[in-house]
C-alpha cells in the first residue's frame, strides 16, 4: 500500500516536472512548427510507415516470421516503421541522439508501438508474451556518461510497458568503447569495428527466450547482428530486431 502511494507520488511529480519544462521549453513540431508535439498528427499522417518485417542484411521483406532465404543472419528479422531517408525522421533522430532532447524518445516509441501492433507479430498463438524479453542495444559506460541516457533504452522501456513484456538492461553489456558506427560507411568496416564489443551477463535469464532487440536505426545491420550473435550464443531462442528507422 505504502509503496503504491509512493509510486503515485513519483508519477505525479514527474508529470508536474514535465508540464513545467513544457512551459519553459515548449515543444514545436519539426514539420510545421505547431506547438505541443515534436511531430504533430498532421505531419505524422504524411509519413510513409512500414509494418512488415525485413531481412537485417539485405532489407528485403520476409514472409511472416521466417528468415530471409538468401542470407544467414543471427536476428530472425527486423521491423522499422520509417525510412532514414526521410529528412523529418532523420532530423528527429539526430535531435534525440546528438542534441540530447530526451523527450523525443516517447513520441518515437509510440510510432514503433503502432507499427508492432499493425504488423501482428504478437498475434501468433504459438507465442506467449512471458516468453519474450525486451533488450535495448547498450551503450558503453563512457558514452552513456557523455549522453546522459541510452536512447534505445528509453524506447525499449515504453514498448515493454505497452505490451507488458519483461525488460532488461543488465544482460547485454557493451565492453568496448569503439568508434561510433556512423563514422564508417563501409559495411565490412562496421562489422570489424563492432566485433566482440558486447558480452552477456547472467545468460540463464535469457535462455530459450525470444529477445526483442531495440535500437534507433539500422544501416548495414552490423551492430544488431553482433548483439544477436552474442544473445544467441548465450542461449536466446530467437532475436527479433526493431528500430525507429532503416
């Protein structure tokens, strides 16, 4: 009873704090500059949204929950609602990651939630939600200190809350502080740069689980594939990757 009361107080305090920040630093839509959202409903309606899984290697669509027949990947498939070629989405993600506008994460997570619902991924009767675990792609502790938050973790937590799926940021850990992948355009360079950058702690917690791996964007797929490799090596049954954009 007391813990519930404290939780309500914390939630109320957070809402008051959010209202106060919105008053001093109001949100404006990146598309039309209307106040109240980073992406208003009218501008959102103009965006092309994808609800179908695709191969993390070649980006071609996959059938149902099957892997791409042309490529061997550790992740079964990837789901991304947006194309990174869209300047509006690109600007939002850039603002979120590199200008530290943390609140954008909640709006981006809502788009991912809608895409997951439209995809019907959780409607297959063979899957029970308690067989899933949502895991964000981790940052190295130095990168986390510099940014102040893990952009993928914020999105992952909101998705976990929406679908009532267990969340963990303790199992997959980044142990190498490599150069940012964005600095490399070549797929082979990215693959080598991210190799052995992650490890898995407490592998018994992910054994036979379907891991939903969350990141912000997928380009060559090297980061997601390396994470998926480590997770499967440590007992995960499958890895489903999900990002904001591709």
